[in-house]
């Protein structure tokens, strides 16, 4: 029997990669089987019609959202329990512009199920991205790809064909769209928040980042284990109804996303001893010159302004610290919204878990 203790968080003992067992149907099995048989062909039909045909037709955002709600309605996802930080029930209309994501904002969402992407698309019509643990850049993906990523083995590195871009560029090119980021990079069972990808650090300065937690009741429609298509469809279509618990936190502002010069500042000594700064010189060849060298400089000679270079380094350190604060605040918000804890596991641990899980199934 494969040992899985290494895939539990050492501090809390939480195992975020284990599949959640389904409740036994018992005497209700004939009813669940009837509901499943009734819904399955209709569900497959609406998926095929939308993703192969209707999504390519310029129907408008409102029409596409209505069609996506139809897809959600077929398996009985009718109830949405929505709560927003700082907003009392019944007063959402007065705080709509401040408390909900707007075009140009970024959503940092939990990632537990294929329904996550479908629901976010039905509400916000956003641009979806894929994050990776070793880079700040993201890969823009379609809604269908975002859905299918919930069933796939996670990737530690992007593929060679992936067109990587930073969030700053996406926001600039699409100011009228919301950007969705899954900073955990892979799905979990919803019982813990994994370590984040650094992708949020590439968001533009002052950007609003909205943490959104999505949880489900029953919770067995999560897909922490790849290739669980059959189990997911059974749990989704055989249950009479499902409820989505949506929690939106107050936005987190990125104070460290501004671009900083990374090269040392080079000066040109002009006649008369005056110097002019040249920020376009990209080499650091002159960094080895002694600080004590005070010999007169000839006209046209290049020197490095060490004081300015050290100030740039200090600024970079401040930017890194500000970026870490953004990640910390976002992760803490997702954990609080989902009423779970942060764990010390990452997407790399998920890859190792999937390999161990596959070996276990191969022995059966």
C-alpha cells in the first residue's frame, strides 16, 4: 500500500490532493441513476453546441452568459450563496462598483473543479490564464482549456508552444475585460490553499486583485485527481441539485508592480568635467572599477554611477517585498473565505502525488 503521509501538510495534517468520497446513494440509487441517464445526453449536447458552434458566433456578452447559465442549469446548479466582504445582504447595488470586479481588474480564484471556470465565465466573461510556479508570466487560455485543466496532470513548466505574457500586458491590451488567475496552478479538494505562483507579481501597479473562493455542496464534484471524468460526471449529474458558495474579498492593491530599471546607471564625462546620465547602457563591465579611483576622467569616458546603482537595487528589493505582501494578503484572503488553512505544499508536490496515485492504481 502506497504511503501518502508526505502529501499532507506537516503543520496541520491537511491532505489537499485526496479525492473527496461521495455519499452512498443507498435506497436512492435508482432515483440517482434515472436522473443521471436523463441529464447526460442533454448535458453533452449543450456542451457540444456551445463550444463547437455558438461560442464562435458574435452573440454578445449577455447572450453568451445566458448560454453558460443554461449549461450550469442542466446538472442542477441553481443555487448560489454569494457573500461579499463589507457588504450587507440587500445592499449590494449601492456598493456594486467598489466591491465587485470590474473591467481592468484581476481575479485570483481558488481552483477545485471544472465548474470554477464555467461559473466565472457566466458571471464576468473574463480572460482566463494559466500560471506556473517558476515564472511570473502567464499563458492566456480559452474557457474550454481552463475547464479541461481541472482534469489534467499539472505542469511545472509551460510548454514550448505556450505564448507567455505578463499580467501588465494583458490588462493594457484588454482594458475592457477582467483577467482570471488561478495562482495555485492546479486543482485541490478545497481543504487547503497551496503555495502561490509568482504570476500576480506581474500585475500593473495599483491593480485591483479580487480574491474569490468557490466551494460546492455536495463537495464531491472537485477534481484533485487527474482524469477523473467518469466520477465527476456521475457526481455532477446524478445529484438532484448543487449549491455554489461564492465569497469575494475586498480587493488587494498591487503596490510593487511598477517596472524598475535593472541596469546600472552609466555616465558620460563631457568636457569640463560635467557628466550626463545614460540609462540605455546595458552592460555592467565597469562594475569592477574601484570606488576609490578618483583620477581625472577624460572627455567621453564612461563611468558607473554607483550611488544610483545601489538605489536601484534597493528599489528592486522594495518591489520584491511589496510583491510578497500582495501574495500573502491574497492567500490569506482565500484561506479565510474558504474557511481553510494555507498549506506548505505546492504544484510540485501535486505532480509527485499523481505519480504515486497512478502506481497505486496500476497495482490493482
